[in-house]
C-alpha cells in the first residue's frame, strides 16, 4: 500500500467511524445550546466567538432538518480537513512517515475523535484553523523539507500575511487562537534567525488581516461592555489557594481523556523534546524512515515551533487545575500539536521496534473502538440500565442513578408535542418558551424548532447568551410555556419563583422519555399566563 493510500484509508476509516457516532449519539448540553446560536445569528456571542454557530448550522441549513447528525455535519467535514492538514504539516516538518503516524495517533485519541471530530463545539473550527496555521508556518519558516538544504538567511514572505489571517480565523473559533498567535510570536522572538519576521512589511499587512478577521468579536464586545472577554478571563483567573492534589487529579484526568497509551507518550515526548532543546544545541542528524524516507531526527527549530504553540496550553491549563476545576478541552489543542512530535518519535521507534509500534497502535485502536462503541450502546439503548429490554445480565444501574440519561433523544420530546393537541396548541399560541437552566433550553429548542418558531429563553441566574437574544420587557403581558424535567420538577422553589412573574402557572401535560423500553425521564409542561414584570438580568440587555 502506498503512502497516499495509507493516508486515505486513515482519513476515510476515521470519518466513517465518526459518522456512526454522530448519527447515534444524542445531542449533548453544549451542542444543543450552540444550536440556539444558529437561531440567533450575531457577530459574536457571550460564551464564544461566532464560528461555532456557522459550523452547527451548516448541516441544518443544508438539509432543512434538525437532528443530532445535521448539527454535527460541519464538524465531521472540518475535522477530516484538520487531520489531513496535520498529516501535511508532519510530512513537511519531519517526514511522510512522521506525518502518517501523527495522523494515526490523532485519529485514535478519544477526546480528539469526539470533542473535535464528532460534537459540534467551538474546538472544531479552532483546531481546523490552528492546524492550517501550523501548515502555513511550516512553509514560511522551513521552505525546504530537508534541514541541510535550507537557505542561510531567512527571508520573510507573503505567507506571514496568510498566517496572520489564519490565526485570526482560529480566534473566531475559540479564544485559544490568541494563545496560538502568542506562541508564534514567542518562536520568532527566541530564534534569532526568524526575528526579522516580526518587523517585516508582510507582518504589518498580516496584522491588518488579523484585525479584520477578529473584527466581529471586537465589534460585538464593544457594543456589550466587553462582557465576553470579561466572562472568559474570569474563568481563567486562579481562585483560592493552590492544591497539588487537584493538580495531580487534573494531570491524571487529562491522561484519561487522551487515553493512557497515548496520553503518557504525548507528555513524555513533549517534555523530553523541551528539555533536550533547552539543555544544549544538539548536532543535527539524519535518519532513514520506512520505505527509504529521509528526515531529520533533531530538527531543533522545527521542534521548537511545535513546542511554542503546544506547551503553553499543556502546562498552563494543567497548572491552573491546582487552583480551580478546568474543562478537559482547554489544554487539548496543545496535545493536538504535540502529536507531531510523537509522530516523529514513532518513526524512529518503528525502525528499532516495528512489532511493538504496530501492537501499540493496533491494540490502542481496537481497545478504544470497543470502549467507545460499548459506551454508545449504553447511552442509546441502556445496555447497563436496570430495567432495559437491551440490558446485559438484567442491567446494573437504575435510571435515577445514571448521569447518562441527561443526554436524551430530543426526537421523543418533539414527537410528544406533535402527538398532543393540547401541547401543540399551547406551543403555537405562546409568545415564548422558557426553562430553568440554559443547557436544558438547547435540548428543548432542538426538539421544538421544527414544530414552531416560538422563541426560547431561560429564567435563571446563569443566563449565558439568552441575556442578549431578547429584551427584558419584550414579553410583558404575554403567555409562555414553562418546560422542565424530573430533575427540577420536584423542587418547588422554581414554581414559587416563577409565580412572582406570571399571573398564573398551570401544568398542562407531560412527555415521557424512554430508553430501552423503560421511562428514564419525564418532561413537564406548564402554561404560564401573562408575564407581569421582566425577569432580572445580571448582564446583557437590562
């Protein structure tokens, strides 16, 4: 099998596997919430920059359908492009074999597969433009594949302008893109050979293109008191004293999300490469890869480029875990870049221990695929649920103790409304729908969107984007539907609170949610008459 055939097999095989997951896995909280972005298109949003709205809406606009697969279609396409660009970058910086190993590793890492490649999250456009930036940087700083053939002097080129634009587009995906830009600047500052890139006319043009790219974020934030920047910066500010146990838990959790047989090598190769390049200026040596390919083993500048855009995220967010709980996706763009270093190392390992490398990758792939498919079966059919008609050995976990029921089939909620004349009529005659948690609103919004264009909002302390998608007094004197589920319906404080804002609230129906033939949750629908006063907002359109 030729190199191109191997690359195509990895890309197509990975895409098919992710499509299966995308079709079967019910929409998560964040994904459904980002679907509401597509119903409220804007220059930017409270939580994130705007590209996630376009990626989420792509499949819905293309097909006219709202489902877990259509909201993920854009992500499936983008991630395939990201993987291909990752291969091209590895092949250019090191060797085709290194690029192929990086592609294989990135295709296996579960948080890459799911978080970047299936779920519709801001990370998908971020990673695409992040990888495109790395590929462009590999052409700009290393125009010749072989280290010995590089020109004696570096000449800045038009690619600096393209690189700046790509970094700006990465920022439109997620604010992590700014860290990518700082990493590239750090690389140029610390490598005297490339310092001229910082004062090149092409960089000046690139700065203009970068500002143009991020202008939607700047314009939206300037119109809303820079609330998005303030919200995200508070999430990264340390709080309380430092706890080394939390740091260790964060480190172990990160390895778990990466999967130990891949996470540990990624950490080891990243740190080893860092200390090796910091300790001394090593002589450059060559190796022969598989099929007679030639590459560079040390390639100091090439490795340092990867380190500058990877280690700040890996070390920074891991260290932050000692102060506060962090989300697993915060550090993962750094590990995405580090796969290039692991791909380069795997090429050398293959020469010395081909059988062990083959067992490592195939064993990891088979194990991960089996675990992911088993977890998918449980989430969709309840294989571990008690009771469930698909349960193994009669099941083990009752629904009330199973957190996976929070990811449910929104089609059932949609069908429940469509089948009930009372609920259908109430939906069509209501001015808006509200719930008590912003993340529930996304799932409810996905379910109801094809039935009616009724706006949806949330009445809670944490309003997120809902604070900007309507005005406080917009629905004064109007009727609404209040929709919630079993987790909150027994808590009387919500109804007591909402009774202060409506003339009356009356329950008009329920919709059961089933998995494996058993009811795992129930949605409760209330008719709320005559909104008396605006619900308070801590920020947004007050």
